[in-house]
């Protein structure tokens, strides 16, 4: 398959120069490569998106999926996975979507460690609604909703994912398409909950956290970085406060996935089970 096999004919309405284009290109490159290596079946891959500029990716990538409610990417991903664990499940959310409206879902999804991948487009604002502060907006950021400057410190998403139990925690940069493609492939190959933060500066509504800022402060973790060391990963997650921003796989470990431990799924996927009229009557009887 070719990356363009995953393209759609929808008219793209992202702003010119938006790094979301880089995320979409990297995702299509990665999907094609995974499919060609027999590691992914496009027909058995489900994409779930939330609400925000990131959510438009649903229109631009040709996969089966579900464009859900604000902040509800992860519960839908989990529902799809439990309905049919044989599907590859990928979620796309924004930082507002994931860490404001959806933060409780993020907590439990990391804890459960179901085998699915969550890509978080980090632009540190609610971009679709013209740039209001999100949970990841830096202190002091001024916009229409915070004219005196954002008062609170931002949430550290990598630190959270590590603490909550995600078994693959990584960070990429939307404008480095080859490296981001590689990261998306690795995240999909991982068995368990993968969280990939993607730095995606909003070129229209965030004038503080720009390409210039990130290009000055990002660096790639070296090849000999020990990504199995959780303590080192925690230290790496705290570097954001020092304006040093590590990219790559920050942490990876092995832990049984949520769905692999459910006896209800041991025999066959839920989707292949039929309750029938008798079964439904039994359920009504049981809960009445
Ligand atoms: Fe991209 Fe920002 Fe425009 Fe949204 S508002 S499409 S995030 S540049």
C-alpha cells in the first residue's frame, strides 16, 4: 500500500502551515508501512477522534472509525477494543480534549493498559475555538479568555502517563515527518497502552509556543537511552520545566493488557457472541 491509499477526497480546512498536516502525513506513511509489513490490516483498524482541530484528521485519513464527543476518545477506543480485541485501535485527541474534558478517561485508560494507541496533538490551546487556555497552556499565556495571563501551571502529560501506568510513553514533533512516522510505527507495534504526545504548535493562536521555540528546545533521546528505566523516564518528563524537551520513546515496558485478562473474552470476541432473544430475556430477568 501507499500513503495516498489512506487519503480521502475531503477538502482540508486546517490553516495553511498547520503542523497537523505533518501528523496526518506521518500517520499515512506509518499505516502504509505497517500494512506492507503485514503488521496492520487497514480493514481491521479503527480510528477514534474527539473534538478540536485534531478531530478533522478523521476526515482526512481513510479508515473506519468514530468521531466522538469532546474528551471521549479513550472510552470509545476502549469500547471498540473490548467489542473486538482483534482490531487495531488508534485514538487522536488534542491537549484540551484529552486533558480538560477527557482527563478522567486518560487516567483510567493508562491504568487499564488496553492494547491501543493514543496520539495527543499538543498545541497548548483550544485552537478550534480561537485559542483559549487548555490544561497544558503555559503560565502567563494571554488570550481572550485569560486577559491577565494564565494563572496556573500546565499539566505535565508525560509525567501523568508514566505515573498512571501507560506502558509506552513517547513524544514526537509534528514537523519532523520521518521521525514521527517511526514513532507512530513503534507505538502501534507495542502491546499495551501507548501514549504519544505530538508537539503541534498552533501557528494561528499560540504565538508563544512556536516552531522557533520548539526547534530551539527539543532534542532526540540518544540510541543508548535506557527506555526500560522508569526512574530515568520520570526525570526526562520533568525536563519540560527546564525548557529541555526530549523526543522519542521515553518509556516502554511490558504488562498484560486489560482485555487479555478478561475471562469474558477468552473464548471469542464479544462481537462474535450472539445473545439471541433468550439471552436478552435472561439479562432483563437478571437485572429486574
Ligand atoms: Fe492548526 Fe491552529 Fe489553525 Fe487549528 S487553529 S488548524 S491548530 S493552526
